C-alpha cells in the first residue's frame, strides 16, 4: 500500500465521493498532512489528475492508479515530503 512508503502518525479513511471509483485517505505525521487518492479506473484517474492540476492547493505526485497530495506541511519542502512516495 502507498501509505506503507511513509511512517504515518495517523491514517484515516475518507470517502469524499470525488468521483466514481475513487477512494481518499488522509495520512498525517507530525506537521505533515497528505491525501492519498486511489483510483479504480483510468477514467477516475484522469478526472482526479485534472482536478489536481486545476487546483491551487499544494504539490502532488501521481503514479499509475494513485496520487499523493500535500495538504499541509511544516518545515520540510514539498519535494522532500513527497520523496518517499516516488520510490
């Protein structure tokens, strides 16, 4: 699972019904908060990535059928925070 790539202080399942075949999880470690989005189809992934591209929030990383977005972060840079998910 994507969340295993980073040691999480807490991990919650959130279903915001963003799109059909889409599941959203929130991961938090200290001052870092991530949303991990899993896509169940190519259509859901395309819609999700389009939303992330159009959104004015913060950095994200996408691969295959998941995306990880930084919701809030402290002293670490966005690149450093997303690095464990890029492996």
